[in-house]
């Protein structure tokens, strides 16, 4: 493996606290003693990942769950997955949150059988109040008693949180019948956010891995699967401001020969961001194009082979 980049842990901790008043040092499974944070890349599959020692406890997700945007009821990947589950009877969603997707699946076809797995007790409680069947165990435990029990297994915005995504995927595919579909959505490291500075939500301890379409194609064979389709999300309207900030800062920094770390809490970057936001006021809305880079998420549908 190779080191892609490093930044100080103290800066990451400060960024989290300044942005959402969360002290990540209190949300880790064990104390983090290294002064630096390292982002690595696997030389075989090209997955990028942070150290497992930055894995968070449930307290982080309980804190983030207080923000209304955290569990969105309507996601782009839900529309993509709704097309793929047509005609499928048994659906398992891992990390179902408050049950928005399963609720939609049942609404579109009440005859379906659905199960959700969710480790956040607050989110699971909300899902259960909707009448959904939700269990609290991990997929690794669940798979022991549910081998080849489902036509569809889905996990939306889950993989990037896990310290061991390989173990997770092995269990998820174990739950699938031959020719069943595994539907995944992850942040797209090839989207516009690859240029974002201080994107705390896409860093540890919240996200531990960084995925791309190339990585997904590289790993398919390991799970005896083929790629059914891969789609990149267009830039969502609620990300337009973020897109404008990111692309404007990138263009201005390139013109001035400036470079920023993924985590940069210094005054120079704040000044640059402020200047770019002022500049944006002189650019008419119709001049903005949101198609140069993909949006936030990547959607992947794997089909399990019969072998």
C-alpha cells in the first residue's frame, strides 16, 4: 500500500469541533496516539482508506443524527435502486436508518418481504414505528442464519463507514440468492468533492474508506459477482452552493499557484474562501454549469453469479 496524503490529527479534531461541536477524540473506540492521520491506497484494488484505529463508536452517529440533513428521506440512489428491485420479492437493507427506502419499497409493492438492519437505536426506533421489520444485529451475524435468503441486498452510504468492508461484503453476498442483486451507494471519490477542502463528513472517524467505479470493478470477482451497472450522481441542487465554492476555490488557487491540504483550518484558506464567495456574487446563475464533475454519490449494482 502507498500513502496518499497526511494531515495533523489535531487539525481534524479542531475541524470537527468548529463545524458541528463534536469532539472526535471522545467518539473513537480507542485513543488515537499518532499525531498524523494517514490516507492509504491499496495497490491491488485501488481502494483508499484511513487507519482502523480511527473507527468511531455509536456516539458519533447519535450526535450527527440530531442534524436534519443526516437521514434524508429522499436520495438519488433510492430512485436508481427502485428500478432494480422491480420484480424482486425479498429485500434486505443493511444500515436502513429511519427506513425511508424500505418504506418506499413496501409502498410500491406491499407484497414484498423486507428486513432492515440498523445499529443506531434511535434510527431503528423511528423505522419500527413505521411498521417496518428492523433488527439490531450486524450483517455478519445475520448472514449466519439467512444464507441465500434474499433477492436483493442493499446498503446505501454504509461501506465508507466500515473498518473492514471486505468482511461486510462477504456477509452481504452470503445473504443473496444466485443471480440476486447487491445494490450499493457510496460517496464518489471521482466527484466534485475530491477537490473539497475541510469536507469533514468524508473524513475519519465518520468515513474510513474512499470508493470509485474503478475500485468497484476491481473487487467484483472476489465476491463471485459481475457489475450490472454503475452510475454517477449528477450534482444535486442542495449541493450547488458547495459545488460553486469548491470549483471557484480550485480555479483561483490554481491561478495563484496555491495548494491546500484536505484539512486546512488556517487563516489563508478562510480568506481565500471568503474572496471566492464574494466573486461568485458577480457571476449570474445562468452561467454556472453543474456538469463538469459528477455529484456526491456513486451507485453500483452487482449481480451474484450462480457459480
